[in-house]
């Protein structure tokens, strides 16, 4: 147990050292506090845990709703090399609603998952990176409390350190990531353990005009706790973008693998749906 606390403290210390240049005043850089939002790192469109606003009705009389935001705190510009470094706060909640036919009908809040943390974005003329320290957990599942449900409520909480890199090309944005995970409130078989997980995917698009671009996005995530079984997520649709609209999308999405929601971590699922996304 002491080793795990020491490891977490060490990772936090390394993270703080990495963001220290944000606060260092030198003649070759310029620091901006509370900058406007800038896409220094392109999040994976198909990642279920990526920051975005989303409402997508899916199979099984259910509906996914996401409310997420990235709040930039500090941005530093390295003018000579045309590179940027930015520290952000990351906030996201994912809610699953389910229509209930029993007891007069209505909608249950099936589950609520939250994610928050700090991450640093880096962008150069050729590649982009993201280093984050996050917490996510599950806290509510009214839909599990009705007599028609056979499952007991499961608690789920963890911290993780993540590193993502991306190398944007003219019409494709490939991306890869590695995570180091520390489970907290998790089943006993995971107590005192930590895990690696690997992620890769990207987005392929083709602009039809300055406003419209069809796209295809994919996300594959292999986690050590599932013996590296690959969770697969695919999104296809139309991207709508202008001076006043940024990354608004009409989408069809498909997911198969272990349930991305914490309280259902050990259950395999698949679903598809049509809806709307807004990326930050």
C-alpha cells in the first residue's frame, strides 16, 4: 500500500515539474493567463470518455448524454519554434437514461459517471501531445434500484495518468495513447493493483466545402485488467464547421466491448445510435 501512495506522489511530482515551464518568465516565451479555448490537441471523436457535448439515443430504449468542457488556465508560446504549451482543467459527466415500461413508465437515470483532472497540451508545427492526471468514478444508478433489475449496485473509482500523441496529416488524424491506472473503489480482485491500458485510433475526413466534411472515426482501447481485450468504438457522420460553429457533428456511432461505464465494468455490451456531438 505504501508503495502505491509513493508511486502516485512521484507521478504527481513529475507532472508538476513538466508544467513548471508554464510559470517560468523568460525572454523567449510569452505567458497568457486564462486564454481563449484553442485546439492544441485533437481528442479522439470516437472515445467514449473524450470531452464533448453529446446526446445520442441508442438501442435498448436508452440515451447517452454527455456534458464536458476543457477550461484553459495558462498558455505559453514559444515564438522561435512556433510551439505552444497549455495547462487545462478537464471536466466531464456521462449520463445514461433508460426508458422504463414498468410502474407507469418513465425514464430512469441508469448511471452517472464523472471525470475531472489536469492536463497539459503541447503543439508543434508537426505533432501534438497531451499529458493528463485524472480521476473518474461512478456514483448513481437509479435504474438499478427497481425490482425488475437483477443487478446490485457496484462502486467504481480510479485515478490514472495518461499520455496521448497525435500526428495530424491533411485528411487524417492518427492518435495513440498509454494509461497507467490506480483503482480505488473497485472489486476486491483489483485492490492494491495498478494497470496499463493502450489506446489507438483516429479520424478520416474529406472537406466538401468550408462548412461540411463527412468523416469516419475509430477508437480501440485495450486494458490490462481485461487481458487486453479490445473495446471498439466507431463514429461516422457529417462535420459542420464555420466561424461561429466549431466541430458540430451529426453522427451514427457503434460500440462493442466491455461497458465503458464504471458500475458495469465487468459486463460486455454493444449498442448503436444516431445523435449529435459538439467537440471542444
